[in-house]
């Protein structure tokens, strides 16, 4: 029996998701977990539930939409921490 790995992913570029999801799946399975398709949100408003229900959160640090409305990955993380979420977060950015 394999443990399921629950991933929450904040990303607003569908092209980026499509280019990376198989690699992420491979890593999860290589570490002995059962792949569960991630919950993907383009912004904080897309998410309903409890952040603590996830094993890891992948966060695009500079969500493209965030540059217009101030809802960047960093701001979402602040909001999560105020809700006392202790889930591990992995930040990344497509932009250098």
C-alpha cells in the first residue's frame, strides 16, 4: 500500500503547468507515493478548504495576475500563515 501525496499548486500559467506536471508526478512516485492529481489554483480566491490538508504547496512567487491586483505568491503565503497553516511550501519563479 502506498501513501497518497496531496499537492496544492498555485500557478496561473497553464503552459507552465503542462510543461512541469509530469516531472512532478515522476518525483512523487519515485519517492514511493501514490500520485494524486494536484489541486491547482490561479489565485487565492480559487482555493476552498484547509491548507493543512495538503502535504506540500507549490507556489509561483510572482503570479502573473498578482502584478495587477497585488495577490502575489508572497501575499498568499502571508495569508496562509495567518490561518496557522504549517504545510511545507516550495517557492519558485519562472522569471529571473
